[in-house]
C-alpha cells in the first residue's frame, strides 16, 4: 500500500503541479524523499531558505498559469515561507504551501515555544487546514489546490510528520477527484452583463481623450485592448505586473503607470477625460487626479478591482475580461479626431529618444546604469524573459527596457521583495527551459538573499549549462541606491550623501567561486560587448557592472530644479532642439 507522501505526490501530479520548491526538515522529509526529478515530477527543487522557495513558487505560477507549490518543515522553516507567500497573496497567484507540524512532546505539547503555524498561515491564505489523520489528506489537498485556483491566492496544508510517514487510506473511486483535476485548473468566470457593456461603451464613446491602463488581468485580452485603443484613438499604459501584456514598440504604448513609472503614462492619466482600466488589479489609484476622469473598470471578479473610490467609477464590467471587451468593441465608434492620439504618439517618441540620450551619457569614465539596460534592450533575444528586483534596477527596467511581442517580464509587484530576482529567474528557467532569461539586480538586493540562491543555480548547473543564456546582471553602485534617492527627494537635496551603503563585494569572484562564469565591467565602452558575449553564450553567467550611483532615476531627476512642474503630453512631445540638447548635456539634475 502506498504511503501518504506518495499519495500527495500523485495528486500534485494530477493537478499539474510539476515542481515543489522547498527546504528539507525532519517533519517533511518523508514527502521530499518521494518527489521525483525533472523527468518524473513533481520535482523537488531545494532552495537555500524558505522565503526564496515561496518566491520561486509564486514566480512559477506567474510564468505557467498553473499552481506553484512550496514545502517547509515546522518552526523557523515555516516562518521563512511567509514573506514569499505574501508576495503570492498580494499579486494574486495560486500557490500551495505544504507545511510540517511539530510533534507534541511527551506531556502534550511544546508549550509556549510552539510556533502558532495555523494562526500565522491563516492570515495569508485563502484556505488553511491542519490534517491530523491520513484518511483526510486527499480531500484536504484537493480543496486546498482548488481554493488557491479559485481565490487566486495562497492555500496552506499543515501536515504532521506522523501523517506524512503513515500508510495511505484507500480512496473510494467515487471520491477520487484526481482524474478530473486538470479540467478544473481554471475556475469558471462570470459572464459579463450586456447592459453593463452598453453603459461602458456609452461612457467610452463620449470621451474625447481616452486612456487605457492594462493590468495582469488583461493578459488574455491584449488583442481586445489594442482594438479599443485603435477605435478610440487612445493611449495605453501598463501596470508593473503587465509589462508584457502589450509590446513597447507600439507607438501609442506609453510605458508603465506607477508612482515611479513613465513620464508619458503619468501625463496620460492627468490629462485624459475618460479612463478604461482593464484587469488592472495592481493599479495605484493615487495616480488618478481628483477631480478626475470618468472611469470604467473591467475585472474578472470583485476582488480584482483596483483600489479606487466608488464615487470615481462611472461603469463596471465584471466577468471574463476578454469576453467583456468582446461585448464592448462592436458598440464603440471609430474616432475621427485623432489630435489626442497624435499628441500621445509624439510624446512617446520624444520620451524614448530622450531616454536613449540619457543612456548615452557618462561622467568621469564610470558606467551609466541607464546604458546597461538600454544596451540589453537593444539586444534582447526573441521570446526572452526579463525579471527585475526591487531597488534602482526596477527604475532602469521601467525606463529603458523595451519589450517586443512574445517576450515575458515579471517582478515582485505589490510587496517589492528585495532579493526576489534570483528566485524568479531560477523559476522562470525551470518552467520555460527553451527561453533566455535575464535578471536585473542591484547589489543591495543581491546581498539580501540572492547570493545564497546562486548556490541553487550551481546545484542545477549540469542541466542549465547547455540551455539558452541565464544572465544575472548585477548593478554594483555600493549603495542601496533607490533608498538614497528617496531620501534625497524627501530632503530636496540632490547632494545628500549616500546613506545606505552596501558592503563592498566582488560578485564576479563570488560567482567564479561557485563555479559559475563571471564577467566584471567597469568601463563604459565595454558595456555593449559584454552583453553581446553573454547573450551569445549558453547557460548561467553573472555580469557585474560597476555603475555610477549618482545617476538619478527620472522620478528623482528634478530635485533642486527650478522647474519641477509635471510636464504635459504636448510639452513632452514638442520640445525644441535647444531643450533637447539641454536635457542631454545640461547636467545630471535637469528636468525630466
């Protein structure tokens, strides 16, 4: 008779969970021991710490659309999962956490020193259950996976060691749900109401300056979003979690709508009179001015709605996003007056040209961090995956990375977990082995946990070595640079000394110590060649760029400027030649 652990592995396989990320421990070793490899899944991928294990599970869900899964023993192992699980919960990704439970002592328990696992995990989970008998495991596991998928969040199964090591109770055929599990990988969504579609179309048709923001919930409706934009002459922005919903080479795509996002996207939101939010569950409502535009939202369910005051919303469509837009599209009138669209496209062209000009500047022979991402962007392989960490790497990913059709991108969205890029890149490579993967990481973020997870890369080097490039790009400025610029902005002083120094480490030497290729670049003229070599190679490589920490991101570049006023679309798109030259060579702290 099979054991409970074998039964769990079989049911995970039926739910198309092909990988379990985790850390071993006595409470869960029985399950870890029966998990297979990449040929006979679910594969157990051992992380160095619980938080990266949960981040890998979250990234796996983002890149595959299937449930992610992580595993940890009781006590500190369980606590380590929580940060990564909050990443999944806040970004609404289906992740199953299997957690070991401490065995009671000879006198009935471990007393006040016991970690209250159920209470802690209940806070982050859509479903949390503790299983005390082997016969309850199959039903509890099925309910947990279904809850993660239906609620688009975390489900936790807490299982004692004795249960994982026990023989499995027979499952009656009528109660065996595994055969139909894959058919239920995506819960049925609401059908949008036709009257809501008519109302939404009326609002959109009445607008003269329409803006669209696409979020991750609109990933399956990119064609419909483009259709709306073409009919209404609208400009389109993307939320941080939706960087890959539409390619950046479309002339009316204005970049990322976020507090530190695109200047053009910010102007688009300030000046539009009608705003359509499509699956924009991670949209920051603070970007919408008050009083502001008429707002129409299209969301899969009520929980996915962006945080906006109810009074600000003129119309709502709830249900499958692509189906909702399919109802709206035939009702829209083609816009004849394209002055708004012309302003948007002109502003996008100028903004991108100005970005390229900024990326080409160097001061004192130090590498400009903008140039690192700009040179990567110019050489991105087809169908690649690019992930970004928190910190200044996120600023350059947002500003200078131009994705083409078929490329993927992701990050730790709502939580912005430092050190998330290495676990995300590992999960992306294992889930999408045929795609090149690039991770953009600051030195501060790499030191939080990324350096440890490079050991995981080393552990799987044999299977990774002959595949497409897996590039870890480290921006080494010796500072937690984004934090420094936030403090400078708050103080209104661009010369405020760096206040979050990072201990000096040779990341290239560390990679080589692990047996991974490492390349160090400290000269501006070598940036392009370093990227070309890395992207032509196979397998993992770490690139360490020693960059200028005094290069401000766009959101901080107006510190100390006499003209810190937010520019309009027409102002962005119609700068004179003299203004363009001044923006390029007039100093680091010029207007954006």
